C-alpha cells in the first residue's frame, strides 16, 4: 500500500483510486483468512473496520503533510495494532473493558489533535559550540561507550558475539548489565548517524566516520536487543532521508529490513532460550509462548505477543486502578526524573503493584495511571504537539532535529508495546544529541 503514498498529494486521483482498490483487496483477503481460521466473524469485522479507518487516515495525512513519512502515519501503527487486538488470537486474551476502550480512543483523538495544533511552530537553530568542541564531545562520548563495553564484557566473562548461536546470550548478558552506564551502549545505535551529520558538516573526516561507525556496529552486534537495532536502523534511515531523496523502493526496502531484523533476532533469542525444542520450529515456539491457539504466521504471532497482549495487560492495570482509586500524579510519565534522582531507589517514589516496566502494557497506560482521563487527554495532546514540533524542524532542515525526529518515530513504532516517550534512554539520547550537535 505504501507504494502509492508518495504521489497522493499531487491530486493524481488515479493513485488515490489505486490505493483504495489495493486496500479493499487486502481487507478482503484478511477477512477471508481470519474467518477461515475460525475466528468469530464479529471480531474480524471490528478489525476490518479499524483497518479501513487507518487506510483513510493514511490517505488524509499523506495529502495533508505532502509526505508519507509524517507523524500521523507512524502513529497509525498504534491504531492498527489496537484493531488487531480485536481478533483475540491468544487463549489468554480477554475482552477489553469500556474504560480501556475509552482510554485508547481518547489517546488517539487527542494525539492527532496535538499534531494538528503543532502546525507552524518551529524553533531557530542557535550554534552553541564551535566545530572543534563538537568533535571533542563526540569523541569523549564514543570513548565512554567503548569503556562501558569493555567493562560489561569483563563482567560477562566472554565476548557475546562468539556465543550468540551456542546458548542464551541475551538472558545471560541482560542479567549482568552495568546499571546506568549501559545507556552509553544503547546510544551507540545513534553513533553512525551522529558521525555522518558531523562528516557532512565537515567537522570530522571520512576516516573517522567509517571507523566510529564500524566500532559502534560491532558493539551493537554483541547485544541481541531488537530495540537497539530498531533505533540504529531508524536513525540511519532518517539521517539518510535528511540529505538525500527517498524513493518508494527505499521506503519498502527499509520496511522489509526492519521486519527481517525483528524476526531474525527474535527467533535466535527464542530458540536459544528454549531448553527443550522437540523439533519445534521458531514459529511453533512463538505460538506456544503467546498461547496462541490459531495457526498464525510468524508475523501475526509477534503482533499478538507484542501488541494485542500488551492491550490485555493494560486492561488489567485499568481494572486494578478502578478498584484502588489510584493516582500516580506524574510518577509514571516523568519516570526518568525519578531514575536520575534515585527517588525510586530511596523509596520516595513508589510504584506499588503497577509494574508497567515489567508487565508491559502499551504507551497509553502511563497518563491514565497518573491523572486518569484528564491525564490521557493532556499527555496525548502534548505527545502529539511535540511530534509535530520535531517533525516541522526536521523538514525545515534543522540538523539538530534529525536524531530527535528519529527518536520520535522509534517511540511511535513502539507505542503498541510500551511507552518510550518517558524512558531514560530517549531523554539520555536527546541530551547527548544537543551536546554534540548544538
């Protein structure tokens, strides 16, 4: 479907009609497939209705922004995953309560309103550091990354890349990560993009660009974190799109690369974490992991585990909050502040039974736990507003916003899974981005 996005805004109605026809064909195939799997027709119909709404939003947003890579289109991933959750592929799935539906719908409406009202607001680029200072800060940052990597592999007792296919490296290393310093490993995903921006601004040489990028990628390979690889792929793609024209072929290629990396790395982790394989394929293991009782393909299984079941978990917290009458008053939305000030470790901030970092439950739960429906309205409007602000500055060719726009896209793609807007890694990356590029 994305194949027709690029020219929708040119008033070429043939392309619009072609996209609509393709959407109808896809909807028909999906409807037939899920009915054939034995899923309740009413549930399939609800999914198709949401799918059609998403297609209409995609057309409208592409025409409005004159660009398929806009914040509304990326947010449509969350909306589509919400529709997908109606299928109830897992035996553990439950019907979402009316309150949960209201939260999600309000989130969608006010997020998009925030994007709309963010129009024509942009900031001026001010230079803080000279070229030598920017290069020095970048070098120091990379040295911190290397030192953290050396410290962690010393803690592991081995180089993870040498054992990726022999045992469950992800679980073993994940239990031994160095607290706080590991954030330097995570921002190594952005190092190639920072290096390229500095290179284009003639601040560092091509040789430094190549060496630092290879070093950062080598470090990333040693960690089977799909989120970090996502961040790398997204930041690299957005950096490339800033300097060069992006064709539809490149957009589709990038999409397939992201899906391939997610599935490939996920399969490695699942296969190595299963003590008894019994000749099971990764596809069967994933279905077993999600207790999925339909014969889904590997992509549908991942979507159910990483989006549909997150909405189920969100529903559990919503019901728990209704019983407790709980209000967090910002401790979930501004979790990074609690982390950096150690307020949670000192017991000043207490999350109680609302373990949303362990029992992940989409991005939409945090504002509700903090301030109820008022929080949902306020924070989603703010999220949308920030997305639009960042996007406008990106398309206005402000290099300071290349990485923030990539981070926003990352947050939007991950929104059905968890709330990355309020994670320390995002704030950490934005802080260093300003240090290096300001």
